[in-house]
C-alpha cells in the first residue's frame, strides 16, 4: 500500500500522498513495537531471543518520534505545494499520463542534499545501509545454533 502511495505521489505530483505513505510506516513500527513489548513481557526467556525483542522495542521507541517530525515536515511541504500545483494543475488523466512518461523516461541525476531528503534523507540512508545490516547480523547471531 505504501509503495502504491509513493508511485501515486510521483505520477500525480501530489506530495500529500507521501505523507500517507509515511503514516503507514508509523503504523507498522507502532504495531511492531507493541507486539514486541507484549511478547517480551509475556513469553519469558526464549533462549536469549528476548534480546531481539528488546532491540526491536528500543528501535521503535526511538524511531516513532523521528517519524512524527518527518510527517509534520512532509505535511507542511505538501500544503505549500498544493497551492502552487492547484493553480496550474491539468486534469487528472493528463497528469497521470505525463507522470508515467516522466517516471519512465526522464532522468535527472542529483547530488545536492535537498534532492536526497536533506537531514531526514541522510538519517534514513544511514539507517538503511548501516543499521539494518547490523540488525540482520544480530538476528542471525541470536538465532544461529551455538
């Protein structure tokens, strides 16, 4: 669902759809943190695997405020963009056709920080390429036979 919203945002140039995609991630991490806390508190010791549940909960608790801040900034940007786009927006069918053409054919290499999401993008990329592999390593270590 989140990927569908991202592509809809890209194709229609409606930035508010990005905020709905990010809201989906907030719900995913909220559900994961609640489930982890429930399992941690009720299942008991399961061969050192409670460490994974604890790490998951800590990540969720740290991540969710960051996600809320990100959602607020996306919403503000979408509101500002909506006023500009609505004044000159073609019909939705034309917008979708142009958006699909642009998504498939137009490539604009970018190296500036703002195009990659600024500070939020930097934090996201660090997490994605450094913390997630570390997290996977921890899972493998805990779940592998001793």
